[in-house]
């Protein structure tokens, strides 16, 4: 009996569907015994791309900021293998912007490829650093994230 789930699965996204781009470097240790990048590395690249973009845009102070983002949900779909020494470009967009939460959507592209080798998302809930209770996004962060919203 054929598996209908494959027919319902969306294909890889295209580069033009993303709003910001972050170059990433693969490492020798990213490859697994099968000769490609292990699936858990994709999640680390998502995290590095988004947090790197936030830090580079002076939107996140990981040492002294009042708010921090905690990941509460994550997912990834794989379309093509990546491996060291592939250069990877992460495309970033915001799929949903809430009061204290953000759904970041990330596509991993091999170099300058037009279609994603992997796509995923994670949801950050921004919380007070000390109480760990949800805290509303400040206006500066919200306005920059609106620029990435699809």
C-alpha cells in the first residue's frame, strides 16, 4: 500500500522566501559515520543562525540582558544531505510574532543554492532572566522582528 504522507509533505523552500541570511561554517565533527551532517547539527545551526543574527543586530545581550529566549518547540524537515566542508547559508524569517513568543523559521542552504537542504523552526518564549516568567517583547525587538515576518 503506498504511503500518502510523502504526497502531503511540502517540498523544500526557496531562498527568496527568507528575509535575512547568515553564513555558517560546517566542521569536521559535524559529519557522522554515514558521511553526512548528523541530524542534531541542523538544530545547532538553527540556534546559531538566529541567536547570531540577534546578537549582531544588538537585539540580544546573552550576558546582561533582562530577557532571554527559551526554546519551547522545534522541528526540522530534511531534503538533501549537507556535510563538512560544505558552506551553509541560513535563511531566517519570522512565521509568527506573539506578545512574548516568536516562531523563527530557518532554511539551511548549501552555499548559494536556491532550494533548502533542510528547513525547520523553533519557538522562543522570551522570559525574564531571573524569574523565568514570560516577558513581553520590547518595541525595538518587535519592530526588527516585524521586518522578518512573512
